[in-house]
């Protein structure tokens, strides 16, 4: 999602850098004066031509109450106490659902059967609370925190405690460490980010010891009496530290968060100061003038390190796809520093992921060019144990992207093999990849970049992306770096029907046809032109988000063409995201896939369950209209006042890895009635609809996260998404 960091390379270093900076700002002065003139008569919303957060009645900021509750800033959410809007239904009063209304007013869960659920009904204010800043209190000083009794340090996100509140029974063969990453700190000094994906990363750690280890395992000098230890910390990136010290945004965010600027002209002040209503209040959009004054010509995009975390080769790395990884301590989660994947032991400075300019001597090259970025979605090959991923850099000479695929060994994180290729006519990095026994596939969505809006500072890079939901899309297919077949050559498939891919669960080469088959979550063809725009504001708004389905894509490598693209048979009307399979089947054909499930009526809504999807033809395709329930899918609904995070499939200790049911599904759930989060454990040798075997309760709420991994030893990750 964060591709524009590397799009521009125009600033030399040193004094030449400063001269270029001044020239860039002078070059947009006419535009700036025009905007200043316009700002006397029009609001920024009129100038931008879209629904701005400061002009939307739904997104207007709310005032803080005078007294914080615990370490969370209290916010009046009453105007959001409605049944949340979806793609097909507008927001509705709670009075339309007396059962849900009464439970909400009583602060409890409604009595709901599995048959009643699955249509996507949720309370919007509950969903907003799933995106509160972790451990936040805008009025709390360091001295007050240290003199109080708080679970979470709001300055570092640090928490460390044993978990003993468990519903059900924790399985004895669930042993290892679960790591999670996602947006966790949603702003600075009371000024909330404009988009949830601009928030700073929060890494979580759940350590599950075996029953025989618990009695002697030591943490911080104290004997552990529980089998589970929880730890958390914010990823302290360069931008995180700088903003914490200066108490304001200092770098541009990918999705629109940015520093604010002011200037005095003709006796009038242009620009603005934020009201700083609180990190759990609606973000305050700065004026267009302020954004241009502070950000015109700047291409320094903040690395939030908030997308994925992987444990491999004895290292723990936090990933963000438009920059370098951050190395973390695998036990304490303290940030060690920014590193390159090929040298994870050495802290390095960041540079723009743009290749050096051709035909310019090295001594005259801008020193901030020549960097690289690493994907947030590498894959694990179950056969070799290799981590397979790719780094990229923009080539401004021809509008292409240079990508280098690398396979790493778990022994010392050593490079096994590399191969470098070009993505022609590609200026935006793909979000995810497909890995098979012999191939790597990158599917390129139909996106374009409005460079003027970005360079002028008017919008963040992702805001400048335009989506064409009706055009065919491409896929680049490359031999894996370790592929020994010299006959396999890279090729491009140009005839894939319109669709928008998000996350790939797995891929494989069909034994009979040799075709490459992959499965992914994504959006159907649409007239939508905004890229993740509906995720802006306080939290995702499902009235503007397309339905997300689970798709099957088949490519013929001999004919170099698309054979088939369809919703996975049997998954019709199942709105699902973050699909995963058993880690032993990432490059093979599994029977089952699992996903975070929103509803089974073909709508777009908040995630409120987990689905088990058959891929072996066991469920025939269905012709369902929007609103019709798919009754054939194995789903467990967690309730209309709970929200499901990404699932992860974890093999049981000592399991037969050829049996994909000998595993657990783990999913973090936010409970709005309790205002706490819990980790749900499902035994995959049973149907999902039978419910979890254990619910592990944390002491606080966690923000709705993104991706994670599970490791059963110190060398390599067992599985991740």
C-alpha cells in the first residue's frame, strides 16, 4: 500500500540539496498564491473536490471529556451509536434491532444464534473503538504514568505480564511464540493520523510454553506460573522517535497524514494549527494551504513499520513495504534499528528506493538515492525451509521497477540464491506475491499516480493513486532464484480480467496441466476510483469499500495467458479477507483455506467471524444474489459486538505436517462489550462452527491489527501471512 516513497529522485545532498529545495518551493509559488486566494472564498473540501474529514458531518471531531478513563482518553461516541453502513445498506438506527439496542444500552452481548448472524450487522461506535490508540492518554505525563498503576506504557507501548484468564482449556500441544504487527499508535500529541495505515507499528508477542516447561521458566527474575506470557511494544522507528520528541508530525504519511505549515502574507496568516482533540477523536484535516506550505517538494515518507513481523534465522523483523525492515529483540521487542534483509545484523540509514541516476558520476549523485525497499509479504517454502521475498527500487529512466528475488536459509539468514528482473511500466510496488515450487508471481493492479498532487504536497502518495476497476490487469511470472530448469523464462500475462488483488493465500502448479493456480482476496470489477480511500478518517467505512471475495486465478505458463478467474467455487457471497492455508501447503494444493469473515450475503461489512473454505470441489458453485446467504460454508460467528482479526494456522506440536487438520487457528478478537481483546483458539480437527476450544483474555484492548507469524523454534518461522 505504501509505494510512492520511491517515485521521485530530484534532490541532491548538501548545499546543492538546499538549493534544489528552494528552487522546488519557488517553482510552485504561483500555485500556492492561487490556492491562498481561493482559500478566502472556498473551503479545502471544495478545492479538493471530495468529502474531506473536516467537512463531513460523519467525521467531525468530538471533544474530550475532562477525565481520562484508565489510560484511554474518553470520547463521546454517542452519535456513532448506529448499525454500521455497508456497501448495500445505509447506516440504520439501533431501534431497528431491539435485541442489539438493548444489549448495547446494557453494555452486554445480545443473545444470538449462529443462524441469526452472518448478515454483517454491527454497531459503528463499537467498530470505532477497535481502532483506539493502544494505551493512550493524551493528558498523562511520564511522571504520572510512573507513579500510577498502569498495564501499558502509553509512551512506548510496553506491556509485559502473564495471562491466566482463559475460557476453556489451553491445548498442551500449542507451544511456541505468536507475533503480531499492525497500526497501534494513531498520532502524536493529541493529533490523530488521517488514515489508520499511517499509524506507528505495534508488535505483540504471546509465548506459549509447554506444561512441563512452565514450572521452571523464568521471566525477569520471577517464576512463571502461567503457560502464556504477553509482551508488547511500539516499533520505535526514526520517525516515531522524532515525532515523540517534537510532539508533532514531522514526516509525510503514505495516506495523507503530514506536517502542517503556516505563513504570514499581507497581514494574514495562512495555514493552521491542529486543535489536537485527542488520538481517539476524529482526525482534523489540515487546510490545503497548510499542507502545501509544509510538504511541497518533500518526498520523505515516514516508515511506520506497521504491516508484518517475521521470525526467521534467529531474527525478528518488522516490515513495511515501502522501506527497510526494523530489527527487534525477539524477547523484549525493543527496537534495535533499521536494517537491510541481506545484512540484518547491521543497522543502516534509509535512502529512497530509487536507482542512482544514469550517466551522472558517483560523486555528483544525490546521497539519498540508491536505496531499496522490501516487501511486507515474503513467503516460506515448506519444502526447502527458505524465506522467499523481494526488494525493489524504482528506475526513473524508463518508468520501470527493478525487483530482486532472494531465497534465504534459516541458518544464519544466509542468502541461498538471488535473481534480478524488471517490471516494465510499473511505478507502484505490488502488495503481495505468489510462491510455487518453480515460480514467483507478481500481480499488478490497475493503478495510476497523480504526481502533481503528490509533489505539491496537497495529498499523500496513496491519496494520489487512481484505481481503474474496469481495466484488465497484468501478472509478471518469474522462475524462482533456485529454479534449475534453464528453459523457464520470465513472461507477462496481459489478459487477466478486471479485479483488484489484496492478499494471496497460496499458489501451486497443477500436476495434470502444469498451470499456475493461485488464490487471493480481492475486489470484483467496479467503478471505484479511490485506492483505500474509505479506510481514511477514523476507521474503515464499509459503505465505500467494495465487497472482498476469495478468488481463484489460473495461468497457463506455456501459452502465457490467463485461463480462468472466478470467485473460488463454493465461496460465493462470502465476504472474506486475510486468507491463509496450513503452512505446509503454501506451494501445494490444500483442501482448506481459512479467512477472516465479514458476512455470507455478498456485502461489505466489518469482520465478525472465521470461515473454512473448501478448495477441492467439495462444495459446488452457487448462483446467489446479493443478500442471499451461503449456507454451505463452515463459519463461526463471534457475535455482533466483537471483531475478528487475521487468522493464523499453527501446526500442533508433533503434528503430521501432511495432515492440514492437525493444527490450530488463532485469531485476535476485540470485544466491545468488555472493551478488551482476547486470543481465540480453534481446533481444526473439528468444524469451525463448533466454536473455539479456548479464549485467552488480555488485560486491555488491542487495536485491530494486520499480520503476524508463529514460530516453534529460534531459527525459523513456522508460518505467517
